[in-house]
């Protein structure tokens, strides 16, 4: 005979899993994207959750780092330098200070630099 301590009563229901997935992850998508994901999951006989989990854990995504050409970096540096100089000129003009001959010459030089830089960019993009 079995004593009360040895007998295990089966309460019924679903057996407990060794590893319970209790964390929820929301994914925002359009209706069409959801239908495509559901269709792809169905074609491989997986639920949407299993499909996305497997995709997220097992897939490799190539990270494409954009490398800017040296010329573009030089253009950017030149534009930053010119913008700083132009800002100084604008500040002086906003304070109603008159430009002396040296500052007018520098402004003319900056203007020609802008024009040359615009031409360089156009030629580079062709």
C-alpha cells in the first residue's frame, strides 16, 4: 500500500516547462509586413514568435559601414572652416562694426573659396 506521503496527485493541465519564456518583445510593423511575416512563418511550420525568435537569434546581418571618400571629408572640413569664418564676419556686422580693408579682403577670399568648393563638389559628383 502507498502511504499519503508517497502518492503524487496529478492535478492535470499543461506540464510546466523547464525554461519558461516570460519576457515579451513587441515589434511594430505594417499590416502588410505582418502578413508577410505570418506567411513565412507558416511556410516553415513555425509560429510567428518561434519564427522571429529563430530569425533574431540565428541570423547574421551584414553591417555595412559607410566609408566616406577622402575628398568628401576634405569638403566637409573646408565647409566647416569657411562657416566659422563667415559666422565671425556676420557677428561683427550685426554689432554694427565696419569692416576694415583686411577684413573685406578676407571676406572676398572666403567668397572665392566658396565658389571654388562648389565647383569641386560639382566636378566630384559628375
